[in-house]
C-alpha cells in the first residue's frame, strides 16, 4: 500500500475524478486549497488589506491504494497532461507507507 497525493486546478477537478474511477481508485479524500506558482509575486502583491485572493483555486486529493492502481493513474494523468493547452498540469506523487493501523 502507498499514499497517492494529487493536486489539480479547479477546472480539472471533474477530470481527475473521472481518472480515479478509470484507475479503480474508489476510496479517496479531497480538500480545496489555494495554489501558488511564484512566491516572489505573492510577496510583492501582499498588503494589509488585499482586495483579492492571490492563489489559484485548486484541489488536493489523497488515497491509500495499491501499486497497480497507482501505475494506471500515473499513465492516465501523463496522457491527460500531454493534451493540455494550459500551464497547469495535474501533479501526482507517491509516498511509501512504512506502517499503518
């Protein structure tokens, strides 16, 4: 078992849910997050009373899943990202689990 972590901009949220289903990842958790690309621009635009949010609305998903599901989701994400016309690909990482209860 490994921990799969995926981040995606809000526009691709339905796409990653579809890819999870195709990869047979049926159990996962998610949370809304703000994504940032360049810390220097955030610092420059920071003020005591900002008029708007600096981050990009994004989502983070994670799942404890098996190797075969991970191999398939990585293949599907790679294929999805190769067809993008934006600079916001789906990002995924895998973390090995040493112990679990």
